[in-house]
C-alpha cells in the first residue's frame, strides 16, 4: 500500500473535466514539490506536471496541477479519448528519505 | 534529443544478482544538475523508485531496498549501472531508467523499460 494515496479509478466523458487526487502527509506532499505522470498502456511514463503546477514544454494546458497542505490534485479539462491512461503522483518523503510514487489512478474515458 | 535504453538479463534465478545497464545519449552525466534514475513496475502494479545518481556522483537509494542496491556511472561511456542482489520472484518487474532534468527537477525522459522475470 502506497504512502501516497490515489483513487484506483476515475472516469469521465469527452469534454468533461476530471480531477485526480493524491493524499499524503506533512513529511512528503506538504513539504516537497509534487509531480504527475501519465502512462499510456504499454509505454513508459511521461512527465505531465512538475513543481506542483508547472507543465513541461509540449504538455497541453488542459492538464493542470495544484497542491494544498498534504494533498495534491491533477485536473484534466476537455477530456479526450487519448487521455485514457494511468496517472501517478510523485514526491519526496523527508522521513523515509526516498522518492515516492502514488498507487496510480486508471482514467477511463467513457 | 535525449534517449535512454535499458539492457540486461530477462530471466534471473532467485538469490542471484541482477545487473542492469542504462545507455544514454543526448546529454552528459557530467553536466551540473543532471541525474539518471531507476524505477520499476511489477506487472499490473504501481511505479516504484529505486535509485538515482547525480552528475557529482551523489547517490540516493530507496530506503527499503538500500541494502540490496548499488548504482554507479561511467561518464565516458554514457552509462549508468544498477545492481540488485538477492533477487526474489517479487522483484519481477519492468525496470526503467530515466533522465533527471535540472530544469524540471524530475524524470523528463524515460527508456522503454526492460522486463526482468525472477524464476527458478
């Protein structure tokens, strides 16, 4: 069981806005940057969000990140069929002294 | 263009040592701020961070696996090597290496991954 808690699944219809949460603690999310990855089936993860809410070049502005206290969220607006993937949050944990990934959320576009 | 590729055995026997090599191009591991990390993913499960080595040879390993992991770099060959001792069937996973970007503080380019099966 991951230290960072994500809902195992999420879904939405094309055009909708979907949010995926990532819950942690004071030793990880609250005191460190949060990152988000998208993993399409059978492929390596792709960096979507860095430093809580920044997008790498090439990532559409439909993807946005936020953080408040011990939780973080990834929002996807204007949902598209190609957004169907697994999404992971990641951060550092000061108590454990290591990098953490969330358990992942499988997004289904209905 | 940054590319990375993992190589190593696809099948390892229990108790053996796994050695994986990440061969990369498009960047130098002597550039300030750059790093190369290893992450694994058991079939159908979540990502797990294993280790990271920085341009200055600073190394970080997962606390839960630290006693079994060694990460080294060969800057002249553009390679990073991960060794994991005492392999067990639960270590069966796809192993990825990734470029840690100075700009993003994170893994912005990944290799395709290599599936390692631990079985007798």
